């Protein structure tokens, strides 16, 4: 048995060769595996050291650098530089005054222009708009006083000077202004006068006009105008001198504008209407057009306007038929104190040009 076993080993040498090859391959695989895992471990250790070193440095850097204001600070000035400057108070008042005048509200238009002149008395643009507003009210004497003021403050070769000179030549003549040499007492008077030369300016005004329409199945049109009449601060009013004229207009056949022939009445909404306090007194003028009704003759149309005196009521009258389909168009309100026109308001504004206004309430 011993001979056979030893002989078998000696006879099969390939067994030793195969075993050697397997051992070599195993050693090679172990070597490469060891090298691979050792390399990965070393790389992970290096990256971990880098992260560990970076983490403590972050707070240190943030503690030494200034907080958020340093980053936000440069963004503020560019934004502020891009924003355009806001319009001045005078420009805003001038724009509002023009808008009021375009709507026919000359009272508030003049108030805005005067407020602008309180800040810049020599603003030729504001003075020009005020003069044109007076002209639209047919107050040419006041307008001419403003045009003279424009000539005084403007250069002789400027466009505003040429415009003022042209308006004075073609406008309605007005009494010349008082010479400065007329007396030393005159030096204190201008501070008490408005730009039109009137002491303290108008003392009455129109605060607001509201149009309210009521749905009425028995009428074609039923509406009311609520007209607020105010006094200027500090003014003492004799209510017997206050005259309020309200003219209502219709459009006939969608083309002609005439005084209304509808039923017109008026009443005071406020109880006293004597202007003893600063609150506006409210006058209500009612316009009622029946679905079937007569119309006024052309000769008596002027009587349809609501001519109002404080404490009294008025009512429109009816006459012979007038051909044409009529619809309510708008109004003109004029406020007088004595014979002096104080305020005008119209809606639509073109009524002021189509029906020029008189300075005196007695003139039609």
C-alpha cells in the first residue's frame, strides 16, 4: 500500500502544478483586494480630515465678516438712484387744477392754482392757468390782472411774455393797476388781495355737485342735483346777498342743446342755509321729465332755469309743445354775492363755452 501511494504521487505531477497555480492566483487576488481597500480607506480618511478642517473654519469666517447689512447695503443706493424724483407739490396742484377746470369746476380749479401760488408766487405756468380759468368764467378784468403779473415777472423775449402781451391786446379792457407811487399805505395792501386784485378774493364757493337719479316708472327722467355752497374761512355772509342760479340743459334730437323744458324745482337740504358756520349749505334742484307731457315754448325756455334765492323755492312752468326728443344733458351753477360772480361749475364743461356766463346775475 505504501508503494502504491507514493507511486501515485510521483506519477501525477500535474497536481502539483495546478495547486501552485491556484495558490499564486489566490495570493494575487488577496494582494489586489488589499491594495484596493487600503486605497479607499486612505481616500475616505483624507476627505474626512478635509471636511473636519473646513467645519470649524466656517463660524470663524462668519464671526469676523460683517453680517447681512454689508451685503444688503450696496443694493439700496442703486435702487434709489433708479427711482425718478416725485413731482413737486406745485406740479401736483397745477395738474389737479387743470383736471377740475376740464370738468367745469372752476371753483376748485382756482383754489388749487391759488394754493400753488402760495408756495411759488412767481410761477408763470400757474399764473397762466389761472388767467385762462378767469377767461373761461368771463371775468376778463381778473384775467387781465394776472396777465399783467405774468408780463412783470417774465423776460421780454420769452413765450409767456408774448402770450400775456397778446392776451392783453385782444382781451376785454380792464382798469389799469394802481401805480406803486400812489402812496406808502399801498405797500401793505397787496398781502390782503388775491391775484385778481380783489380784497381777500371770492368769499363764496361751490364745494361739490352730486347728481343722483331715481328709478321712477311714472317718469322718463327723475334726478336731483345736490349743490354744496360754502363760504371762505373767516368770511361773514349776509345771506340776503347770496344768489344762486342753476341752469339745466337738454339735448334735442341728439344734436341741439337748449334750456330744459322739464319740471324743475328746488329746496334746501340744510335747515338754516345762512352760512353762520363753516359747513356747506346744500341746495337740491330736482329735474323731472314725465313720459307724456308738454314742453316750453322757445320764448319762455329761460324761465325753466332754477333761479334760487336762499330761503325761497322755485318751480319750472310748462307751455306750448316744442318739437324734438329731449334728454337731460347737464347743468351750469353760478353763485353770486351781491352782483359779484363768486363761483361757476358746469357739467359737461363745454356748456361754459357754448353759453358764456355773465358777470352780473341780472344779465342773461
